[in-house]
């Protein structure tokens, strides 16, 4: 004969796990302060090594070629955090840094909530 109380406990434990997971916080990327970045970084002066010392290694790298033929190395950083069951309230930050041919910051853009 099967022990029904054992089955109920297992179901209860499973339900508790699902509820806890639904309340979990998801965090990805590396947090950064865009205002600190703006205060420190100077276009045409700050180089890739200095940006890496400030923000760490980029999440991704690529190349941007503008309509006029200008070519830039592009570094992308991001950070996100939120509760799984309320992702509409999640916090998301992105930072794009472009470097010219001499590895100096040519431009940057960021967005944050």
C-alpha cells in the first residue's frame, strides 16, 4: 500500500520550490555607474586600457562603419536585475563605447533606468 502522506509532502515541497523560484531575483552582466564613467572618461584622451580598468572587459566587441567610411571599434557593456515574476520593474543599463584607430574613446552612449 502506498503512503499517501509521503506523496503530499513531496507535492508540498515541489510547490514551495516553485513559489520560491518565482520570487527569485535574476541578475546578469556587470553593474557600472554611467555618471562616474562620464566624470572620468575624456573623448580623444582615454584609451582602451583605461576603460577596461574602469569597467572591466567588455561584454561584447565589434566594429562600426559609418556612412562616411569612419571605422570604430565598439565595446558593449550591460547590466540587468529584476524579480522573475515582475520583470516589467526590472532595471537595465547599457553602455556602448567607440574607439578610434588610435584606441582612444571617440564617443559613448549609455541608457539606464
